[in-house]
C-alpha cells in the first residue's frame, strides 16, 4: 500500500463480531439514505436526494446497491455506501461523509460504520450480480475530493489503496502552440505512423481493431508512470471496455501509434455531451516511443483533428497522475491548465 508523507498506515477494520450491522437499504428508507449520501455537499439534502433518485436510472445508477448502517431502532440512517457498476468489471464506491459543520475529525464509531459498509459492498460485488455481471466486479474504485477526509480514512481502513493523486486539466480546442523556430505542426519521427480506429475499421473487423488496441494498451503499460498500481489488476480487454464506456465513443477520435507497423501506443478521446467537452480518456506510449517526441506529435495531431471537427465550449479535459512528470510537462506545453485534484483509491475484488 502506498503511504504518503504525513500519513500513518491505516489500521484495517475488517468485519468481526463487534462490527456494525449493515443492511441493504429498504425502499421506505431510500430517500433518507440518498439524503445522507449527499449531505456532505448539498445545502438541502432532501431536495438533492429527490433529484438524485429521479435521475439515477438515466445515469445507470442502480439504487438497489445501497447499503446502510441504521440506528438501534432501525428507523434512521447513520451511514450509507452506494456502488455504481461500470463497464470492464469495475464499480465506483460512494460513501457518506461528515457534513461541513461536523468536519473534522470523524469519530471512531463513524469510521467503523463506514468501513463496515465498504466491506459489505465489496463482498457483495465480488460475486455475480443479477442483471449486471455474471463474474463479479474485478476492481472497486473511489475518487475523492481532498476535503473528503472521513471517506478517505474509512476506505483505507477497509482495504483500499491510495494511488497517485490525479490532476484534472483543461484546455480550449485547437492545435498545440508552436515552439519558436519550429513549424506549427509537429512531425512524427521516421518509422512511426498514427491511424485512427475509424481508419482501422475500414480494413479490419471490430475484433481485429480491438486486438490492435489491446496490443497498444499493453505496450503502453510497460514501466508506465501513469497509475502503475492498476497494471495487472484487470484483463486489458476489460480496460478497453471501460475506456469505450466513457462519454460517447467515436472511433474517429481514437488514434493508435505504430512503430514499424506494430502498435505501440494510443490517444483515446471521447465526447462528453453533458459537459459540452471532449475528454482525453487515455494517452499512453510504449518504451519504443518514449523520449522521441512521439507523444507531442500524437497529441498535436489529435488536438488539430479535434479543432477542425468540434467546437465544444467545455474544451478538452484530462486527468493525469501527479507523479507522472513527463505527462504533466506534455500537457502543460499543449496548453492544459489544472483546475482540480482528486484522490483515487482502489481495491481488487473477484479473481476470475
């Protein structure tokens, strides 16, 4: 487990005889549970909870995957955990925190209750879930704002690993700025070429195009600085499914880099209609591409294509591991600026 400066290793709080009693939220307590879940950020939790319930189906959120710790009488919700199952055998965990007026620190009982909720959710997610997955979730994830200290402490106590913090970055559409004395377009080194997945599909089946993408992704994971803790936790085919599920998939906005006709990296963009923006879902290069200007050329080519075809008011966004110094330099040079930070945590679940 990664331990950051100023942090002590978490004390595991596994389920035991004295663990708080966790239940699936019954229908009559669903509104109260959702209000408790959003109380950390909403000024009017009940109103926010009603809106959340109304839109949950459209957002592919299954409210039957809500767990709670109730008070002794079973009438009031103390803590809540929601699991949202995603593509590629993943699930995102959302956990109730402390309302602003009560933060910090979280008391020991609240910590035990939250940790027990996470354990119960992960145990349920590890097996088949009717209508969702036959094999179970492979990777549970959480993505926290820095202020969510209560959830962070509980997740770590429940066996989650904190990996590199993510810098969220944004830039307007258009090409990369030209460097003094260089042409406006950045050329690929000899022996490299870039093709869109739309081009690949013109000459390959969908299965063959997926195999090319899997090869490109696999190559990019070798000695990667981009959340290396994730490597090997899921089949690359599952990772590809996750990438395709982000926003609106368009094969014309996915590019693969080839070195001597072998896939060695990729840049995957997706349209986010709800934010009127384009998201750089993933950019990664294999060892043969690194340090040779391939990343700059690939990003430049991608942004030029986006600039020609899309005018999104939200610009282009990405998230990058703050430990990945080369990537941070690349994005800064391309005109990206940081607008937020999130703390990712992960826990491996099912092994099949």
